[in-house]
C-alpha cells in the first residue's frame, strides 16, 4: 500500500513542547485536524485515536473535541504506572473503526513504531493504521506502520 501524504501550511508559531506552548500551538493543531477532516472516507465513522505521552495526549484531546464518534486510547509505555491499575486497551478499542496515531513530530520514527508495537501487543492482534497525523517532521522516516494517510506540516 502506498501512503498518501497530506500537508497543511505551517507557520512560525509552532513551538515545542506542546503543553507549555499550547496557546501558540492551538492553530497548528487545528490545521492538522482540518486536514484530517478533509479525508472524505473518514466521514461519519467511529475513530480510535492512539497517542503516547503528554504532547500526544494534548493533540488527541483536541482531535476528539473536534471530531464526532472519536475515542482517545492512550498507549502506555511498557510498565508505565496507571492510577486505575492495568489499562486494558481492548475494552476501549472500537473494531472496524478508523485508527489514527497522533503526535507532535517525528524525529527518528521510533515513537510511532513503539506506539504501533504496543497497540498490537496490548490488543493481541495486528490492526491497520489508517492515518498518522503529526505537526511536523524532517522527512518521512522508515516506519514499521504504513498508514493509508500521513498528515504533517509543510514546513518544519
């Protein structure tokens, strides 16, 4: 399968880290969401939003607020503590839905690969990832996951 790259025009307001710079990053996140919403085959479908870490969770929350029928599924790092005990991803995962991974940027591709590996491990099966949406990247890295769509900023 060939990945279709979709870019949105970035501006110089994007700043890392996401959390402390949330207000400055809000417009960039909204542009990413708008690009996702422009994919007609995802319209009116249930969406599993996978994320890891604080930046990923912030972006996932904005996606969930703007999309209908979306659920956030945080992917915990191996042996990460959770207040409610072991997080059981399979209880929240909606089968036959659109699966998207969101994050702030790709440096080496390792984090996206880790998210994909953890999803498969925790669900006990391989699933398709329909879209990876990030705010920026240097160039498309070698990923273990080959999404149908890859959304990112045009400039970084």
